C-alpha cells in the first residue's frame, strides 16, 4: 500500500510542476527592485539626507535624529509604493536563524481615524522580548526588555507586504544577544588592524573590507514524501533508513543535467533573489542525489551574511510552490554526502587591492605574503576556537565523513606558495617572494582547444581551510549555520594577529632595521611558528589524525568539549583586546551552544524512540505474525521437502525479526533512561556532555536494527518512505 501511495503522490507532484520563468527583461532591469538601495534613496530622499545616509553606510558615520526621521519618511513612502503595509526589525538571535515582529504603518490621527506613520524613532529602535530568545543567562524570564537597533550599512528590503530593516539585538544591559553585533565589531577590528599593516606598504590605504562568498548546499525532497517522514519533519534528517542500492556511487549526479522540476525551482528562486538584491550566480547539481548548490558573487561580509540568511528563508518559500521541501541539515541522509556552506573569505583595500592575491611588484608580493602568513598564525593560534565556531550537533554528522573536511583545522597552501614560504624561511633574498602568474597549458594533439591557464595552486577538498589562489576557503562551515559564527572568530583572530605583527615590525624598525628587514624577520619567525597548521596532504587519512595530534592541533571530536575553547583564557583575552565580545558575552554563548546541543539530541532521541516503538516494531511484529501463520499452515500439512524448507527459512526470518525487535526495545529503554538521567543535571555543559556520551551512542544501535528490519519486512507494509523513493526526483 505504501509504495502505491508514494507513487500516486509523486505523479501528482510531477503534473503540478511548472517551468517558472523570470520576466522577459534582463536581470539588470529588475535586480534589487525590492531593496531600498542607492537609486531609491535618491528618489525618495533629499540630496542632503541621501548624502548623510550614504556616508553612514560607507564610512559608519552616525545619523542625527533629524536625518533619521527624514530617512524613515522616505523609506516608508517607498515601501508603501511597493505595497508594504507593515514594517519589522529583522535581526539574528542566537537561535542561528532570523527573527521579526511586524507592526503596521498606522497610528491614530486624533480624530477617530488612522494615518500611515513611521518615524525615525521607529526606524532606529524597537523593543522585542529579550527573555524569549537564547541568552545564556544574560536575561531571565522576568527580565524581558531588549532592544533592536538599525544597521544602516545593510539596506532595508521588502518581502511580500513587509518592510524589513536589518538590525542588531542587544539586552537591556547592553550585551549582544545576536550574531550581527559581534560580526560588525569584528569587521571593524580587522579593518583597523589591516589598515595599519597596509600603511607599511601604501600610506594611501584608509579602509580594508572583509569579503565573503558563501556556497550554499542543500537537498530537495518531494513535499508529500517529506510529510510522511516524521523524522525529516521534526529533526531535518532521517534517523533511520537503509541506503538505496543506487545512490552516488556512479558519480553521475555531480554537475549533471539539472532535473526539469528542479530547474523550475531554481529559476523561481533566482528571480526572487535578484529582486532582493542577492547576487546569486552559480547553480548546479551536487555530489549526492537530490543535492544542489547555489552561490553568489562575493560581497562585503556583513551584507553577504544577511543575504545568506535571507536566501535560506526565500528557498523554503519557493520550494513549497514547487511541492518540494528544502533540507538544510548537514547530514539528512546516511551513506551519501552531507551539505556544507563553504565560506570564501578575503580582504580588500579601498585602493582596489586584494590583500590575499599575489601582486605585480615585489612590494605588493611582500604585502601579500605578510597577510597570508598572518592568517596562518591566526588560524594556528586559534584552530580549536575556529572549530568551535563551526561545530554543532548537526555538523558533527558531516565533518570527517570522507565527504567533508575533518574535525581538525589545518591550512592548505599548494605547492607554489609552500615553496615560497620555505625559501623565505631559508633566505633573506627579496626574490624569495616572486609569485608566478598563471601558466599556459596546451592540449597536445587537439589543436582547436585554446590554451588553458593553470592557477598557482590546486584545490584540496579534504582541507577545512584552503588557500585557493586569491582567498581562503573555510570549508568546514555547516549548511544550516549562520556564517557570522565563523566570520566573527576568523576576522577577530586575524585582526588580533595583524595588530601583533605591526607591533613587532615597529619594534624592530625602532631598533634600526629597515621596513623590509623588519617585515622579513617577523614573517620568517611566523612561518616557523605556524608550520604545524600547514598540511597539504589527505585530511581523511588516519595517519593525518595521528600526526595532527602530535603537532599539537586540537583533535577533539566531542562537540560539547569543543565548545570549551570559547572560554579559554586566550580566547577571552583576544576578544577583549579587540573589543568584539567580553567575558560575559562569551560565557553566555557557550551556555547557549551547550543548551542547543542538548535540545537537538533530546528531540532526536524522542522522535527516534517514538518511531521505533510506535511505527517500526508494530509493523515488524505484524509481518512476523504473517510468517508464523504461514509456517504453521505449512507445518500442519504433509507437503514435499521443498515446502518444508521454505517454512524453515520463514522460521529463520521470524527468529531474526524477534532478535531485532528485542534489541530495538531494549535500546530505546536504555536511551530513555539515559535521557532522564541527563535531564537531572543542572549544568548545561555537563548535561550536553551526558547527552553526547550516554544518549547519542544508542542512536546507531537502534538505527542498525531498524534498517535490517527494513530489508526483511514486506515493502507494502513498511510505514515510511524509503531512500530509493526520497532521493530521486521524478
């Protein structure tokens, strides 16, 4: 019955699929129409107000209340012309997602009627309930006041009929309760520190921007099948399910032809993204069946992060139009690749220089090497903290599974850059930093193929932090994560390291060294010190795990223990020195992360126990009863030996089913008891550790025996859609 039902659902969905097309006009003609960007500002604001707002967005200058009122009036009029009836402060609480509270553009007019109103005060500040979001103890239930405040550097936008205003979120006592506040502080810290280093090479540099290009991987499943899987609905992943006979082993899905229904979804998604100013550029099939990727043009990190969060929200809405559900869980299906969100990160000056790209002169190359080596030092010093920034209950299933970077942070540089750093370490000659440009490669015997240009570095998919020619790719970030978590730590660590570098260079120059001598001396020292973090080999190998431990790299795999790095003395000092987070805020975040980990495992344990006892065991027992009845009937008759052999085989299957059911029931009982015991622990850290050590281990045992039953029980009786039905869009 189940297979027929799922086939009927699939057929209905296929018939409903539409080949949605963007309007006939060019993307450039409707790009950003739902964003209060430069052209709208100039239309709805006076030149004076527009200039003041642009200075705030560009240079971070504060807005006066008078200017804010004028901006609010113009923004409201634009939003209403776009059909908006409400506004909301759109912020990023420590849930990892976004939050919004909608208010209408209405106030009493004093004569019994209503007028549309939106003041600068309402634009700049709102008061959401701070007690109902994760705060790590900063806010108690009876301490509800918190504030959201406008981030003018990220433009407002309209979704449906609501004007969305990107904001920060802080407590009544001033601590940050979100991701945006520390991200903005980290970006300012790296700007200040990088400018000071840049001025060793170019005094005209006044601003350094951090850039981010994320690559969002995701799965699509038919909505009808998703609704028939309680584990997918409630946890985002399948807690049971035997792998399909065919999955990704033929490697035929990666970069393959995009299925028709998926292409319709992608076109629709791109259209909605372009209207919101999200510069999506790339779309393709990923490695696993039903897995895909979307990636944008690089943007300034704060805006890129806002756009990624907005994209994830838009994806969910658009998917439902096409009878899909989007899965952003890092490992929704066992046995096939999970999903990441590679964070491509770079630094660039207001003079147009990419600080992580080789230059054309010796001076530019010296600057390039200086920044690369400082990034290496930052990652070396804080490799455990960077791992904490990307760790979660969900990402733990993906990391190190021969499909994603291991749970050990290392840096890949490639042959050419590695050789350059080796030469610098061994010589004082300035020629040591000559960086070759792309080399040409001609295909022998195929004359009509043009010359190819080979990059100065290969790519290493097993590296969690890889140099890719003009940027670093932080590959360990999970697909459901807020990019800000990784970007806060990375930019802060680099800012702190650059500050130390400038201080060391200045000290040597004060002692009589030339600038070049001082820079070279410090770089050489850093290359030697950061050598343990440099690894260009296979990050999947067991040999690397052993070697990484011998190098002193953080090799912890327990997520609750990884979060301890947030509270290390060096972490607290670094965030304090840079002004990004104080000790109270760091402790609060650690508490939130431990609590979130516990809740994720707790929910999964409850769902798994419910499905095992109330779905799987009854179906298996019913099928077992059918076999028993069949065997009893055969045994009561004087039949040939072949029939008796069949009955004997049935008895063997009956015995196996009994064993699987017994193990499932006992394992669920033990898991439930472990959960109850862990729930009695008051410390969030110790509770998370208990869930990791005593509850989570039962998952694999229960799943193993359920998956064995899936292969035995009559397909028509099995209660849940199987992988072969979930993983192939028709």
